[in-house]
């Protein structure tokens, strides 16, 4: 079950629906990735959400299953930076001993408060980032199975690892 840190405000359906997240909100899927090890994708990944950003962040997070501490880089994250949506992933084939993350930054600049459909895919050879159904960035730098960290949180609505928490501020809905 997802742990919700504070009561979440939901936007009425007649205004588009979804959860309106603020700085103190956190949706924790698991405190430790080891609890989900058998449920997380190993090679083929698709993650998507409808999202609006009200506060740009260098490390904004929509869905994260990551450890990125200096040169220790493992897992994946769908998120955004100060102006664009992003997708980061580390794979077994690119592992340098501590992992090596590739971050894609899309070319579509988001508008504050506007809803976007953001989706990332990985098929073991190519990372792709889509915004509103259009391919926005891709890379073939990573290959093979996804390289997960040995421990760490899995969260929706934040970029979160053992030593960082960057909450999403804006609307979030239909996360898959």
C-alpha cells in the first residue's frame, strides 16, 4: 500500500481531477526497494502520468526508484528539471561498478500549471521520453537489464533517494 504523508487535496472532476500535490506531500510506494524487487520491471519499462508543474525544480520527480549519490547511480526516475521533462535510467551493461545513469531531457518546454501526458519507455536497448504522445528524447547509451540499487525508497510525486527529497508541486494523475 502507498503511504501518504499528509491528506492529499483532489481537484474536482469538473476541473480536470487528479491530486494537487504541495511541498509537504509525499506518496511512498515502498520505504525500501527490496520489498518490491519481484514486482519492478527488469528490462522492459513503461511509466506514464498526467502531470502539471507549478514549481520548477532541477530534480523534480514524478515517479522515482533511484539512488543517485555522487558517482553511485542506480535505478530510474521519470521527472522534470527547471523547464523540461526528464527520464533517467541505469542499466547493467553501463555499470562502472557504482552504476552509471543516463538522463534524457526532452525538448518540449512545459508551461506552469498546464497538464501534460509524460511517458518513458526502455526496452533493454533504447530509452525514450514522450510528451503528449510525441517522441521528445531518446538514447541508446544504456542496454540490458535495469540496474537497481540494493536499497532505497520508491516514490510517486517526488525525486527521492537516501539523501535527497525533491517533492513535486502541481497536479498528478493516472500514474502507471
